[in-house]
C-alpha cells in the first residue's frame, strides 16, 4: 500500500494517521478535513471553552513539534468515493487517488425543523458553533436547552454557572434512560434541579416562537417557555451521505466488522460515523465517544495495512464521562440488558456513589458519580472480563487508585478524565 487517504480531520482521523505511522506505514498520507482547522478537541466546547476559561490554542490535539509527514487538505468536503478508481472526490473538483481509505467523517448535530434562519437558536458541534453560542450566552437572559442528553446537560451546567436562567426540555419521561437506565438516569438528571435549573420531561417541542429571533419554545402540551437563547441537543446523525452509491454498506453509519473493515476492500471506518460489529452483543453499534475515536483507529489501521488478515482484538467496553455542576459522571459498559443495578458505594442522595449493573449476577456496566478512584478499579475489572474467560466480581484490590485503563478516555460531550 503506497497511498492512504484519511477522510476526516478530527480526533478519529488524527488517531488513524498517527496509527498508520506508528505501525510502520511510510507511504503517501493525505488527511482531508471539511473544516478549515487543524484537529481540535471537541469535549471542552460545552464546558471550558464555552465558559471562556479556555482559548482556541487549548483545544489543539497536536503537539507543536508533531509531524506525521501528511498532506493536509483542509476546508475540503468529500462528496463521493469511487471504489473502482479508489478515489475520493472533493466538492471543489479535486480528486484524491489512494490505495487505502479511512472514513472518519464523524457526525453532524441534528437540527430542529423550522428553526432555520431564526436568530438565537444553536447546535453545538464545531468551534464555530461554540463561538456563536458563547457570544449569545454572554448577553445573559433565559436559556432553553432542548434535549437532556450529555451535551445539553453540560451546556445547561455551563450556562447556569454564567448566571443565566436555564430550562431543560426533554421529550422522554426520564432523561438519560438510554445510556444509564431509567433509575440511574433519573438520579443523575436530578442534578439540574439541585442547581436551580428547571427540568421539564415527557413533552416534546411543537415549535419555536419569534420573528427574526427566537423568543419562546412552544411545547406540545401547550406550555410556552420564554427564551432569549435556545440550544438544540437532540443527538447527531452520521456524515455518510457522500458514500451513497459507493458500494460501502450504510446502516446508521458505515457498517463495519469488529475491526472497522467495510465490505469494500481497502476501506475502513472509524469514529462517530462507524457502526462496528460488537461480537459480545451480536449487533452493530456506533460508539460516539472520545475514547472510541482515540483507541479504535489502531485496530482499523492494522486491518487496512494487512488487507484484513489481522486478527481483531476484543473491543473494550464503551466508556464515557461528563462533567456537570462540578460533578464527575463516568460510565463504562452497556446498561441495556442489565436485570439489576445496585449502589455499592456512597449514596445517590449525596450525588456521590458507585453503581454496578448486572445481568444474571454478572457485572456488565458501572456508573460512578464523584467516585473516580473506585470507578477506575471497576472499569478495569469490566475490561478484563470482556477480554478474557473470567468474570468480574468486584474491584481489584491490587489495583492502585490511579490504575487508569488505557492511555486516555472520555466521551463526545466530556473532556479528558
């Protein structure tokens, strides 16, 4: 393989480029990015950067002396992939021909229908999004966050710290029930009320009010919530439209094997756009977390360079974290399918506890709220159970408090732990 094109210049794309060089690839390396920026860290956008506590230089993912020997095509949007010619077509008419292609185009924030052209309405995915939102928040007033997921919760936390009046609207009866389960989702989302933020659950948004600029959020139950600023945090959609007609299978992202390989030889996918097969669960999953974008590209690159002959390793249990209202929330594993969850340290009422999810008495996930040390040990046990025949039964007493699992971890909305 003499040339590789990495399509996507965020964390997953950068991690893939680094892995290529680390695994001995010395050929031509082209990194294509739709944004005009060098790779930057997205997790601080909802916290330190949004609050003005971090500048843009603090977001940089590359060290000043890092040189991957890559050609960087920034501000260039991929619009097509020709599998016969093995080429990537760009919106400006250029074509990049490569023996191997790493798809790392990520995901885009979902928008609220009818909000187009209405001032004061924001999503948060890029540095430009964060700049615009920060400018509006600095004016103060009333913020309504639509969606009580982790991004929405972090924005609410940051805005509350900036002195805004904050309301969070969530269509589901219990926020975070998907990733954390109903019981723990309810406990964690109670942080909003603890800090004077209104949380309205079980009703969707009918429309936004205002002429030229938003002035209210109209709920499906008839309520009208005054708003000076609105943040829409209703999830993200994989950026895969450019691959339609290429022969690459698409199913809620790029459908991949357990090592990131697609059904097109010489094409692998990583990051938020990639739905990797999880052998333990027997399903394809998109893991939209910082840790996956950093760690998984090494396996995909190995498969790419070996022509698919490399034996894929066992996937580590997904891990993410979030910082809200001064509270560190960490989660590893899969809550879905657990038949019990128990608090094993601390107390939920104190917002400092560790909870273990089990299926048939076998731990399948762990949640830590302000329990970083104990969570780290439990997470290590989960990882060991996932990669070996044994089962985790409790924290490893031989593991020191700082026994972090892997070189770094985090989530889309979070920041380095």
